[in-house]
C-alpha cells in the first residue's frame, strides 16, 4: 500500500514538474521574441539618431525579405533598410530597386517623421544589442583576429563614429563585399568638418579568409583556429621577438617588393617610422611589445602600403597621401580623385589638364629615383588606379603596394634563390590566397629607367594621345607651330621611352625632351593652387 502511494505521489510530482518546465520554456521563447524585437527597435533608433535619415544611408528593396542585416524591418513587398556603415551588410540587389532615388528620400523622410519618435521612445538602450553591434564591428574590422592585423591607432575614431563609410559613392558598387578591398569614407576631428578618406583592408576579405585557412592548415587544423597563436610559434616570429632590430634575414623571402632588396638602413627606417606604437623614432625595438612585433611582421608579409605611407610621408615632399591610422585589418589614408575621369576627351582645356598630369607623373617618377635619402623607388607594375588627383590638382601615388625600394648607399644584396608555390614558411605568401606566390624580379634586373618605361607604356599614351593617335586640333596655345610640334614629336618620344630594348641614356633623353615639350603648355590659373600664383612669376613652377 505504501509502495502504491509512493508511486502515485511521485507521478503527481513529476507531472507537476513537467508542467512547470513547459511554462518556463514558453516564457523563455516569449522573452527571446521580445528581446529580438527590442534589438531591432534599438538598432533602428540608433541608425535614425546617428544619420538623421540621410538619403544616402537608406536602401529600398522590392519583393524581398532581408533578415540577416544591421536591422530588420520587413514587409512582404517593400523593405526599407537603414544601413549602419561600419557593419558587414548584405547589399540590396540592384535589380530589385524599382524606384528612383527621389522616392527613396521621400519614404525615408516619412519614416523619420512618422515612425522615428515612436521607435526611439520604445527602444531604450538595452546592453545586449550594443554588445552584438560591437562584436559585428570587431569582426568586420578584423579586430577579432588581432594581433594578426595592422594596428589599433584609429579604432577610437571608428567606434566613436568619427569615420564613416560612404558605400554609395564607391565606383565598384556591383562587386560583392567579399571582393571589395577599399571603400570611400569621411573623417572628422570636430564633428563639424569632414574630409574624404580611403578605408582599405590589407587585402580583400576573400583573400584574408583564404590566408587564415592556410594558416590553420599549416598546423593540421581544417576548421577555424587561433591565427595569432599559430603565428607566434613560427621560427620567423621567434627570431624577431628575440631581436631588438629588424634584420634582413628576418624579412627574407617575404613577397612585398619593398623587401625584395632589403638593407639594414631601409629596415631601420621601417622601424623608426612605424606609427602603430607609442614611442616612434628609434631604430631599436626595445619599446615594441610582443604584439607590436607580430603586427609589424604581419603587415610586412601581407601589404606594404601602410608602411610606405609612413616611411615616405607627403609632409616631407613625397608623392604619397597622408596616413591616418589603422584599426584591425583596416587602414585609412587621405582620399583623391582617380585619373580615369580625364581619359577620352578631345576638348582643348581637358587635354591641357592631361598635359599637366603627364608632366607631374614624369616629374614624380624621376624624383622617386633621385632623392636626398639615397633610396631608389621604382614601379614593379603600373595600373591606372595607382595615381590620384587632389583638390589642388596635385598628382599623388595612392597605391604604393607595388613599389620596390633599393638602397643606393649600401648597394644591392645578393639575389635570393627563387621560390615559387608553397616554398618558405607561412609568412612567405600571406595575402595572396590560393594563387601561386608571386615575387618581384631579382634586384639586379631592375633598370634605372624601368619606371619610366612602364609609365610611357601604360599611362602617358592615354593622357597625351587621342583615339586617332594625335592631339586634339583645338589647343589653347599661342601659335600653330607649337601645336604642330606637339602632334609630331609626342608619339615619337613615347615610342622611344616605351621601348625596353633602348639603352637607358636614350630613354632618359626622350623623357627629358618630352618634359621640355610639355612644360610650357601647363596651365597657370587659380584652379591649380599647388603652383599658383608662383607660376605667373617663375617659369620653374
């Protein structure tokens, strides 16, 4: 009898406990739904408060549900999405956008007027969405992979929203985010005045992912692993960590052209100008922490762009933009206008502008090879997006990732044996993905006129010659004799300059004649503030 009573009591207690557990599960599900709704409302209110419903930050998509973005405000046929520019978001399909930009602006204005006060009041500021947004930002910037990154010198500005991505101004908006390496943006110091900048990763997200997987596979891991932990135990990093100097044997075999012919004087300049540490100016790395050394080595292995901008700053007369800093695997520098907007026009005043650009390109290229520091900077390849124009019409080298450096004072080091494929350690081909590891040619093969030949082959014909191979007929010049000489001599001089079989002295002579021909044609007006008004009184400007 007691046994039966005990069994009945146990069954009754178990049933009651199961009911309680069911109530708890339903309560948890309801709480999760409520928290999810609060998260969406919070992010929406955050976007509305931050960007004041600017038209450029609103995307209208038709007949599509978007659920894995910064915020979700989904309807069956129309989705109005306010985009936070720091997070990695799915771009709206251009084919789905069925209205003109004016419609987008009107709808966003209506959203602000009618919906924003209710949303902002109801949302509050719960801590969970803030943590979620911060984790998304860290993943997008690559901070979760540090110290396999560039640095953290500008993270404060990014997280305080003093640097904003400008998605809609990007010229290659059709590219998927996995292939986009750089984005236009804006930076401010006082929240009042903004200046354009370029925000660029060391390499594209796809190449970063491929490199991270190769690092994990190097220790036998097929899935994700701690990138930093793997790199710390490599012999190359251990050698750097035990040294107070950046020595040539430590960077031997790395892919960037900056390190193809390394001298101790060049590496000392890398360390002295490295801006991602607090104490800058010493060639010894005694003030470098272990994480600083890993960041420097990772940057040297993946992309030399931030180091070139720091080693040869524009404030000292070098033709490179100002380096602003880095955060994770993202780096920031001053923006400029691309040169391709000058191509193709045969109008006289635009041709004169191209003449000025061509003269500056020749002048810059000569200056890279002859400078007071005794370094020969040369092009290993040349593309049209490598240069840009500032507002004062000065030409700058915006992409320094393909520039090699030779120390003329200490001479050329012996050429290392050629390595291809997977030769070397894990640092040897970082940032190049699964493609075969590409290396610059040996130092001894670099000619003094290599950069000029590449320039005369790739860019100058597009600037100085029209599609018919001659200059436009109407030129704002005095006298027809100069116009005839220009049309006759420029193709001949470019032909000599672009011919690698010509001796160096002949190429240099052709470049000198071309510069003498272009110099008097350069415009002198207030638009060209980099040389105005000096050009009115001095022919050297």
